[in-house]
C-alpha cells in the first residue's frame, strides 16, 4: 500500500509541477512579449499582422524550433534580411527567457466574437445582403 501511495504522490507531483512552472514562466514571457515589442506585429493576443496565436505559425510547433528562429541570423545580420522578424541573440534574450516567451505565446488564443454577437456588424451585413437581393 505504501508503494502505491508513493506512486500516486509522484504522479500528482509530475502532473501539477509543470502547471505551477508554466504560470511563473508565462508571466515573465508576457513581460518579454511587451518589452521587446512583439505585439507590434503579432498583436496583443497573437492575432496581429503576423498571427501566432492558436499555434497557427510553424515556428510554434516546438520550443527548439522557436528558439532557433529567434536566433536566426543573430550572428550574421545580413544587409538584406529574408524576413522582417528581428533576430535576438542570446545576449538579448537568453534561452530561459526564450522558453518563457514560448510558454506565454502558447497561451495566446484568437477567439473573435461571432457576427451575431456584434449588432452593428450584423446590421451592416444584413443590409448589404438585402440590397444585393433587391437588385
């Protein structure tokens, strides 16, 4: 019985420790997201001009890929970069901070309201439909 209780305890610890760590990491990640201006392209909820919420971006498929993408070109700094994403060397965002940033970005969701819940937009669309039906 003691052995079973020990296994249950270990299971519970492994179940809850990542959740506790995740909350701490996401707070630091949120600060990094704002401090480095990520919101200017990705929006405050990850659904900006270059969306990353809801795991829509391929770079969010793994933490290692995300960190590699952050470091991309950091040591080369080409004259004509192939994309507009800035690079972040380890001196700017260290690996622990990059992990926190990754954890935070994974909490972002893009849940726009349904059209029925936006009366003005619904009214505009209904009037547009009526107008085209009458023509």
